[in-house]
């Protein structure tokens, strides 16, 4: 976009905001000052320093003025106090503040000033960074609102402009976040409304379409890196949003891909989203059925905000909670929003007991205890001997499980869930989809005809769109035409699904599968009978009609979509299930739902190994090759598992039980494969896995280096944010004032004369060249805007939500040097003594570093023998 067009767009946004504020102000004047009874003009004036943020230059500026603010908050939430404040227009430089502000306070504009509360119930004077981050977050939300408005939606939206004020004459010079107070109701007759949250809640009363479509639009407009949630405000003026990121970089309110998954599970596509070109996020058959019976007056157990204390209050208590308290409680969620409903109910009971025992009442100003956040699991640091022993035991168990599965010529397993023919067809479609690359389809993914024309939406009773009704009626009905004309104006082209968007979509589908496996959505579980037609040997009650703990079909549906998008953890999970090893995602998708199929398992495991992050270079030695963009552990685990399967298949004739009565007399013959072909495949897999091991170690080293650098540098003065390796930025080429897009390769912080100096190394997209620039000459393409975590930056799922690798499928059952030694043995068998000697030597060096001297000596001698 040219500079002139950017200026025009910026001016249009300013005009739009001014128009909205003018209407609100005119309405306030007509209705008189809603704060007239509080006599704020009689409050003594105070000098303040105003801190203004410019999102285009990513810098802060200051000026001074005078305000009048009440000394006590008119309300408070769980985290912040809220004060009424009046501020007149900023005086001209030629005037005296005293004389300029002497009169006119009765007609001065109303503002709301928010301050964080400390543990002792006072204004927190150390919340400067938190205040700045709240303001930056609001500006980033406005960034995506501007992109949304460019598509000419039926209702354009705006986030209130916010800034910070500092009281230099008060003890501690406290900071407050300030924004205009908007009174009254919107055109729907509603006041302050929370339309959705960062944990999947969607408003069930007003059910406005625009806020939900905007959230979905922000995901695709940012290539899946951002999703603006917590949409709340009056009319189309919103405030206090939360931005979800693909790597959990926006503080405790950022639920990352899991939060995005929660949103898309509840998002209902409509004519407006179709017209704006928003792609359809696919949902399972059972998810769509639940949406179809989800009426305006309904609210299901998982749609209640899992960490909103309002969920646990009586209706009478909720009537006494004002909009600010609701807004502030909306911030008090993190991992708890992912809890199962039974856990939510249990914690709500504990919450009530805690409040009753402590005599809590509505006048208690103390910050409420956070009853809802589950205890984190601590990660234990193991020494090498313990880790090696654990991996050895893990590999023995893995080998036994694979061989047991290979002995099953026919899948024999208790029937856990009764399935219809349509269920079987759905499973087959999922398993086929998982092994095929995703292809964009205009009709399926955008609800359009091949010509690009919109198709009319009309839902059947089962929640599925009736695509053919319009054609059957000879064209759209009058009601459909009227609906189109009243809601849809401009029809935008389909939003492009870039490689980065597809990569992030895979993460969202995988997280949605995990949430289903956790039992997060009990209302989606169909009424099926457990134990019906089951094998009596499994000990289950054939008359049991209890529901399963979660919907296994939805788990499989989203795993298959994630696998088609080459999401490594999803490919690994399905590969494990096909091999009879099960997955931590769900215990219900084992055989017979997903049959034993070692060819499918091998194909999926290879997909996991080959999956790469966006812009990941084929040359793993090239600096900045995208190592931080995709977790390596699932790819390494897939390589180890694939190697073990090939090894056991190659020697299957040594342990397979041949039973003529079971019709398996040809099993030995079938498994007596071409030894040479199997040997070549095993060597290829072992070599590729060793390369993945190397990439994983390099990834960890880069992450540790980035965290160490960020720990030294802290927040960069004057910017309020930090950069990380892999961030997309614009660099000031040779500091000549011209910015070009690129990627951060390195972040270095040095101390000099008591000040921290940060240098950013940027690799430019156009020619691949790189240069080191001062921080103030590098700006983000998508600016980070919130408090960084204590570990220093982008997080993995494990870091964001606690737990250890034992809770995942990516346990690595073999040490690098052990795999190198086995590859050396294969090279000897293939007659390549030179390569075998090299791998034996590498294995010996690795074992020596791990204090495995006996192994190191053995392999070192073998390497020497092969060199003779």
C-alpha cells in the first residue's frame, strides 16, 4: 500500500471515530451529563503527564495537562480500580494551564481512569508496564479492526482510543489507563455487552453477528497469527480486547491456538462472513448438530465462561455487578478456561465454601482468590543416567507393543462404541483425509459457486446448510432476497489461505482435538450405548447406556484435518493409533475405531517427519532457517517410532506366531520381505531422524540464547515491547529511512555506561542479506503488544499450560548416539564400512559426553576396526 493510500485510510479511520464520538457526545448533551450528580467539577485539579502511543512509529510521546478525578473508585473488579474523571481539551502552548482550566469543567468530557490494584487493596504504583501493555493491546486490536473495515462490512467497528496518565505529584507517581466514557445504549437497545471472550464464550442474548465475524476475520487477515477476542463495548465502539497469538506471547489472557480453537468451535458462519470472504472452519457432524439445536435462549454447560466468577454467582448477585466488574472478571482466566465442566462445578462449590468461610460480601475490596486455576505440574530435571534408563525402558515397551500389534493378523479388540454406517463412513473419510494434503476448494471452503457467486444459507434441522433449496425453487425466495439486501452490501474476494495460515490452522485443529479429548464439550457427545454388541471378555456391562467421556468422532475429525495440514503432532498421534500404540489425545480412538494399519502408520509418521514450519529452509545449516517456527520433538519422536516399526517388520519372522487354525499360515511368507529394500529404507529413516535430532538441539540452543538475551535486555525503553528470533519485521535499510520486510535472526543486548543497548540482526526478504540495526530502527509487521512471559517470549503448549513431555505423544525412546550406532550396524550390513566407521565414532563421542564409557569404548573400537 502506498503512503498516500495509507494516509487516506488513516484519515478515514479518524473521521469514522470522530463521527461515532460526536454522536455519542451529542446524545450525552441531549440527555445531560450522566455524572452531574457526582460534583466532579468541585474536585481539586491535578497536574498529570499524558503518555500517548503512536502505532505507526511504535513510539511514546508525552504532554502535560490538568484533570479532575474522584479520590475513591466508583467500582472495582478483580484486578483494577475504576475512577470517574473529567478532562478538558489540551490547552494551547501559549496559554496558562491555571487560567485555561479555571472554567468549563461542567461541560468537560467524561473519562474512565483504570488503575491496577496491589495485594493490599491499594493502587499499584508498579503497574506502569501493565498499563502500557493494555494500551498497546487496544491499538493492535484497532489495527485488525481497520483491516476489517477495509472490506466494507455492513457495520464498521472501532476500538476506543486509550492512553496513559501519570500523577507526578502523588506518592509513587502512579499510572492510570484512560479512555472516554460512552453512555447510553446502542441501536439494539443494549448497553455494555460482552460479545465473546478469549475462551470461547459467545453472547447468547443479543447474538450480534458483526463482533463474531470480526474475530474470525482477524485470524485470517493475520495469517493465523492473531485472533482478537474479548469483544465488548457499546454498539460498535469496543474496549479492553484480548489478542490471542499463535505462540502465547500476549500474557496470561492469551490462550493461543487453544483459545482460537474454543472460538471456532462456537463460531457460526453466516451470510456476512461469506460475503467478506472468510473461509469456513470445518466442524464435525456432532458439532454441527449441537449448533443446530443451540437456540437464542439456550446455554450449554461448556458455553459458560469457564473462569468467569459470574458463572458461580446467583442471579441476584449478578444483578448487582456492573459492566466494569464484568469486564474485569473477564481477564481472570487462563488454563482454567480449558477445564472440563465437572471440574468447573467442583471448583465453583469450593469457591462458594471459601467465600462463606471468609465472610465475603459485595463491599469487600480485597482482590478475590483465584480458585479456578489448576495446579501446575513441575518439570523435573533429570541427569543423563536417569534419562537414558527411562528411554531404554520406553523403547522396550514400544518394541513389545509394536510386536504385539504385528501378531494381530486380524484386528481383534472389544467393541467400545456402537457405530452406524454413517459413522463408519465418517471414520473412513477422516483416515483418508489425514494422509492427503489439504487443497483449497471454492465451493466447500468459501460457500460459493464455481463462478464466485455467494450461495444462500438456509439451515436444516440437523444444522447442515440446505445448499440446493434455492435451485429447487427456481431461484432465491423473496425472503432470501430481502435478507441479502438488508445485510450484505459489498462482496469481497475470498481471503487467501497462505502457507502460514494453513500452518496455524493445523495447530488450531490439533488443539480442538485435544479439548475434545479432555472432555471439554460434553454437550457434543452423542447418545450412544457403551458395551452394546461388545465382546463379553472385556468385562463391560452390556446393558450400560452411559455416555462416553468425550466425542471420539470429533477428536478424529480434527486430528485428520490437522494431519492434512501437515501438523506434526497430529500426524504422530494418528500414526501411533494405527500402530496400536494409542495417543494421549484420546483413549477412545484406538482399534476398532481406527484400525491397525502399519502402512498407514508409516505414511503418517513420515508426514510428521517431513512437516516444516513456514519459511523453514531446506538447508538446515543456514542461519535463520525457521527452527523456532515448528516444534521438533514430535518430528523426532515420529522418526524414532518409524525406525522401530521398520526394524520389527524386518525381523517379524523371528517372533510372529503362526497358527494354521486361525488362517495365518501365510503370515510368515507375507512378512518375509525384500531384505535389501527394507535395509535401505531403514538407513534412510535413521539418517533423517539423526538430522532431526540435530535440528532439535539447535532449536533448543537458539531458544535458550533468545531467552537469555531477553532476560538481559528486558523491555526496550521507549517501545514497550520486545523482539524475538523469528519475528516478522521491517528494518531501516542502512538506516537511510527506507524500511524493508524481513525476519529477526538474532537479538543481542549489551550493557554500557549503565544502559542496555539492543541490536537486532534482520535478514531481508528480497535478497537474503542481513544487517544489525539498533532497536529503534526495527519495527514489527505485526507488533507484539502485551507483557512477555517470565520465560522470555513465545511459548510452546507445554510451557503455556504446564505439564511435561510425558503428557504428550512426543516421548523420544532412544538416545541420539544409540540411533547412530544402530545406523552404523546397518551400514556394515550394507557393505559401507567407511560410513559405518563414521557413525560408530559419532556414537562413541555422544556416549562419552553422556558418561556411558563402556558403550563409548565398544563403539570406538568398532570404528577403528572398520578403518583398518
